C-alpha cells in the first residue's frame, strides 16, 4: 500500500508543475483557519494587491479562482461569453485549441484564426477577423506551452475596442516569467495558473477582470459565479460565503507572490530570458533545436526538436527513473519529436539546468563538457 512518503522527490523541469521552494511548502502547511476568519481576510486583501502588481493591472477584481488554470479558462467562458457571441479565437497550439473547444461547447460562434505550431499568429490576421463581423470578444494564448511561443498582443486592444469586443488572454505560463503588462496591453480579462512561473502547487487560477468585461457579466455557471466571488473577495461589509476558499493554497500563493516581489518582476523576467537562452545554447550543443524562431520564443518554456535517433519515450523515462528529472514530451503534431522544458521560477537557475544538461548528455550522448561550458558562459 503506497504512502505519500514513497513518492520520490523530482526535479520538475517539464511544462508544469514547476519546482516548489521550501518556503512555499512551509506556507502550505501553516494551520488552516476558517474562510471567514478576519485574519484570513486581511491576507486575502494583501494577496489581491500583490496579484495586481504581478499581473500589472489596477483591476479591482483580481483574485485566485478555486480551480486550476483550465478552470480559469472555463470561468472566462462562463462569465463573459453568451451563446451566439462571435468570438475570434487564436489557435497556434494545444491551449488555443482547448479554448476554441470550450467556446464552442458554450454556444459561441467561434472564428478560429489558426497558425502552424511553433509560430506566433500575425496580429494583422486577428485584427482583420475582429473587423469582419460583429465580434464580441477576441481570445489569444499569450504563452503557448505546447510550442514555446509568445504571442504578441500589439494592436489587439485597439481593434477590440473599435469593434466593442473584449480582449481575453490566457497567461498561465507567461505570468511572472515572460514580460506581460495586462493594462498596457489593454486586456479586459485574463486567467493564469499557480504551478508554472509562480512555483506554487497546482490548484488556483489567478484571474482578473476589468470594468468593460464586468458590464458583460453572465450568470450561467453556478460554481463560477463571478458576482458571488466578488461578494466574498471584495465585499464592502462582511464577506459572503459561496464556496470554501482553498485556505492553504491561498497561503502558498501569497508566499509565492512575496518571492516575486522580493526579486522584482523586471529582474525576474530578465532572469527567465537568460535562463531560456542558456539552456537553448547548452542543449543545442547536444543536438536539440528550438522550434520558435528568434523573437517569438516564450522565456518560460523551451520547446525543442529532439536529435535524430533519440528515442523520445526511452530518454524521458531514463531522465525520470535514473536522474529524477521530469521534462515533458510533445503534444499533437509535436508528439514523439519535441521536448518541452520548463524555464519557470526556481527551475530557471543554473543549478537545475546543470543537472539537466549533464543527465541529457549521459543519456543521449554528445559533448557534456562543451554543453556545460555553453551553459556557464550564457549565465556568466
Ligand atoms: C498549463 C496550462 C493551462 C491549463 O492549466 P491547468 O492548471 O493544467 O488546468 C492552460 N493554458 C496554458 C497556456 C497552460 O500552460
């Protein structure tokens, strides 16, 4: 009969979850209090302020939904999209495809703007499609975790406003790892997750909604009733119970946001960019090649074509079994030929990357010393 103690520790360098630092595990194990305890309420207010700073927004309604990142996506659909709404949905990987699916199931008129995997969508194509009908919303994935591509947002907000449409964004993998200023980009609502660049275990979906989007509020979901959550998180008087907030996860997220503040958001973005390039250089020596062209890469996720002759499943199996390191394989058209390596928070540092590069060299062959030199030079 397995116990928790028998699950080994791993170095998590896949597409998420990412390495959880001890400080966050410690916050997670702090004694649970009630969800209406005034002391907890003070922590909630502070958390909301910290989340606004990391999302770079002044939106009052900025808080963690009690769900994983996918729950954030579902909440966005359920609260901001009505059946029949024309929604322009960028699809340049698996997560854009999931959103198109969720929108379709909710009865939206989904206009997919597709792009080949490994490239960003030309914003002109999205803008043209926004103007081609009475569009109610446009959605894009800012950090496509399936391909390691960052989607530019330039011009989308202006086009959306001109059409009286909302600009909606998935920033699950980009938040706190890749430059993103939600207010400057004119984003009306966005969702994220805790287990990528924030290094908090999976379980919450940071979520923000601005005033233009709040005017559209739908009440089709019972669980994701945004007004009920506003009445709990942002009540003028006593907080109203809707569902029991995941107290200890909120402790953990608060600690994760403190760590981001201590480093500084800008510095954190810069460190992720250096870490991405360092790992790309080192694994390049071992025959791996990035899919994203220069300028389209997502700092927090390195998606690489694996070298000719390397057995994907066997090599990832050996990494996990013999070296305790997790990396992710490819999805969809990238299955069997891509590795997706997280460059997320504590994973975006020289020591874990050194462990990974040495292990990959031992499994797949190649010049380990040269790869490590490339890693060290990029970090120097
Ligand atoms: C991980 C991820 C999600 C889904 O988050 P879950 O926490 O797994 O539900 C959504 N979008 C992107 C871009 C992601 O990387």
